[in-house]
């Protein structure tokens, strides 16, 4: 059975900014595994931008995976559709090497956040499959775990690029969640202070008591 993964990410940048930053995601400090990117096709049709790119990425595999894969790199096809009128950017990516060993198909939809029109939401879906007899499930599980970790790197890298491109809008807005976090932190600090004061008081009282309990040295 194919492994399925989905997640939603929020970028605190407008859709226009995200759409611009999308083409400049690499290089960045979080994506050193991306070695190259080449545009092989691009055209405007029905007021939408259609693009196909070829990316080369490193292909680190665990020791047990070397029996199935002997290459250090893998080719990725990225197809995208940009609709500036509806403010939607859709991307489809898939590997074109070692598909039988493990294939990963990913779809991401970038659109204006309903929560805040100045934010962009990215809805990600991915399908991981393997056709290796006897090892399929293990390879799928490995692929899912790696994909999940790569998502964190991707988000960190994209945010880095957006912050660099648009430094004046890079600050994360204040939210009610921040208030809750600050309240919890304040309570923790208050409890720590109270505990420290109680400990100091106990020590100060314990000193004389301890001394009074000692036998007289005569």
C-alpha cells in the first residue's frame, strides 16, 4: 500500500512575495542537497505560467539501501502552474530515477491564507511507493520519514529566502498564541523564583537548627 503524507504550512509573506521567492529558493543554507536546477520548458497559456524544471539532488541512502541504489544523485522533475489572477501556485514533483526502488510524487498548493490575507498557506500532499519485493514496506517507511524531515528543511530554507528578499515584512506577527506562551513562561519563572526563595529560607533556618543539635565540643 502506498504511503500518504500531508501537511499545511503558513508563510508570513503575501502570495505575491511567495510566488516571486519560489523561483529563488535555491541555494539556501537549509538545502545543500540541491545541486542544480534547470528550466527545460516555460510558456504562458490562458494567462497562466506553465514551467517544467529539472533538479539534481544528492541521494544519501542508508547502508542497507546500497544494494538497491548505487548513485549519489537523483533527478527530480518539477512542474508548476502559476495563476496570478486567482493567486494560486501549484507544483508537482516526482523523481525520474530508481522509480521501482522508491517513487515520490508530491503536490503543493500555495494560496492566500483565509486567516490573514497577507499570509500564504502551502497545502502539501505526497505519495511514497516502492516495488521492491520483500522490502517495499520498509523502503516506504524510510521514504516517508525522510520526506517528513526534508519538509522541515524546505520550509526553513524557503523562509530564509523570503526573509532575505523581503526583510521589511519578515517579522512574524503577534498572535494570541504568543500571549499564551508568554503567560506560561511567566508562570514558570514565578514558580522557579518561589521555589528558590523557599529553598533559601529552608536553608537559612536549617543552619541554626543543625548547629543546635550538635553535641557540645568540650
